[in-house]
């Protein structure tokens, strides 16, 4: 597993994958209004992509919202999706994509409930309005339930691809099935 700090890695480039590979980012969000922006360039298309956080239970109980953007268009956004990957809790987020084309993407992380205002990145986020109270009751950041500001997000490819059986395994499965069919026929004749 590769770990990168968002402050140190302005751009993550994923090239030709060899099986499932995980890229991880971590850091601290400076305020409830902040939007962490992680540019990602895919050198090749990926299939079976999972983006998930484990920073609620695995960190300091920070309640993240993740979103993936391509050319300023929202591909997916999620607040709570537990059980997608090991180490996640109820307040962690997760996104799945059957495939992502090669190209430039932007992964954003905000705290609950700083959702995107629309389908375009240019629409901004809920807390962009300077009149929005920094400690609104609907804002989890810094509350008893979500006191932390440490976030960690992972991107993994090849996760949802069905395994391709090796020829020897496929032959053994077929042979075992044939033996069971023959045994059943033999029992049926003897009955």
C-alpha cells in the first residue's frame, strides 16, 4: 500500500496496474469550511475502482464526505457507507465505479455536512457562503460526535473484477461436478 500526504503530493499518477493496487492519502483538514483537493491522473483506464475512507473509527472520529470529479463534473459523492472495505465505520464514506477512463480527476474531501452545491465543481460547496455559521448545529466538525480533523482516503483498482479461474482449477471443478452427477445417477438407478 502506498501512503502519500496531500501536502507533499500535489498530483498522484496511477499507471499500468498489476492486479489490485491501493493508493492512500492522509492529512488534517484545517477548518469546517475547508475542501481538501487531491488531483489524480490515471495514465491508463481502471476497472473496479473503490474510493473509501477509514478516518472515523481509524482516526480521530472525523466524519468525511468524499467526491470524485472529472472535468469539473461530479461523478459521485458519498457521506456514509460503512462495510465497503475493512476498517470502515458507520460515518466513513465510500464510492464505487465500474470503470474510470484514463485522464485527470479531482478527489475532494469535506467534513459533514459540507456537500457539493450541484453537479459542477464551479457550483461550490455548502459552507462556501461566508454567512454560513462555522459552528452550525448541523455541522459535525468539532462536535462531541466528530471531534477530529484527521482524514484518510484510499483508492483501489481491480477490486470488483471477478476472479478468472486458472485452467487447472476449472478442470478440477468440472471433474468434481461430473463425479457428483454420476454418483447421483447411480443412486437413482439403484433406488
